[in-house]
């Protein structure tokens, strides 16, 4: 059966439904599922962690390819479905709120994260994973409008602490744009599937994120004023040492300048 038929079958079989409070929109487009499943670099990963697998439309395919798959699901109904439908020696199911999950349990593995993220907590989930400092890949379904906001482009006034954080840690790519009808129930927004492979994990920590949050605190002000009015006000010599113009704004900085700033301000 195709993904849509499987979704209807499982909802009826287990007597469950999509929970609005969990932002559950089940992916029912087979072509999109295949693209997402094939985007994961399985050979480079010891562990794939799926966030909020729901009915398991991705899970049933990933478990065939991954060395080991851990699914983290909070909803009791979805846990019931996953326990009933996926039984494999390379599969572990954890019932937990991902934001409360201890990720250090994966620190001995080359780990990749995958998931259709709840839109209202997407930023927090991404920050948690990237700042863990220990991941080899992520692939996330997010709201398209948010995805656009996560790409850092020099001189783009929309640049922000999150886009800068991702830009200095790795290469963010837009793999797929998805229409609302590819989901059940259909969301009111378009979706985008993003992937990132880290290139410099030295910056994958909360200290870096906090510094970038100060740098991008007020995009209407120049960088000098943002630093002068922050806890980093004693580091203003950075402009002389890094030869930065005092009128430059955060969104005008290059990736290398961002890294130099973070190194200096730590």
C-alpha cells in the first residue's frame, strides 16, 4: 500500500488521530518519503535518531538502511502504533519529549538526526542538536518560511543568530519543498526539508550561540552598539584587532568574520 493508504489503515487499526497540540501532520507523499530517506548518509553514521516519528512513514524505510535507529516519540498514541508496527533488532523506541532528552547517550556514536519537526519549537530543537557539539548530519522538515530564515547570505538584512549559527557550523542545503497536500491533515503552510553536514564542530556549542545572539540582538543597530550595550562591552578592542569598521552591521559580516568574532569574544 502507498503512504496515504498506510496512514488511513494505521489510524483506523489503532483508533488514533493526529493531535493538533503536537503539530502532527503525517507525510503521505511516497516520492517525498523516498527523497528524504535517501538523503541520509547511512555509511557515515553509526546511529540515526528520528524525532517525532508519528506513524512511522519514514521509520519503516530508515530502519531497513540504518545500522541502528532510535526513535524518540512523546505521544502515547504514536508510541502504541510504533511498538505494534516496527519490530527490528536495530530499532530502539524512547518515549520522551525530545527537548528534555539527554543527547549525551549518543556521544560515542557518529549520529545523524532526522525528523518532521513541530513547527512551534523548530528553532529550539535545532539549537539543542547543533549546540550538543556531537552530530554528523541532520535532515529536518520545517515550515518553508522558517527555512528561508535559516540561510545566511552576506548583506542580507534577514540574517539572524540562528542562520549565522548554522552557517559557521556546516553547510545547510534545501533538499525538498513540499505542498500542504503532501500531508494529512494538510497544514496551512508550505514545508521544506533541510539537510546539514557539519564542517566545523568547534562552533557547535551554546557559548557560540549566545555570542551570536548578542551580535544579532538588534539588527537596526550596528555591531559596535550591540556589543557596547551588552555583557561583551569590555571587548570593543575587537574592532581594532580584527580591523572591523565600527559602522558595520551584523548581517554584513562574512562567514570568516563571524568565526573570527566568536573566537575573539569567547
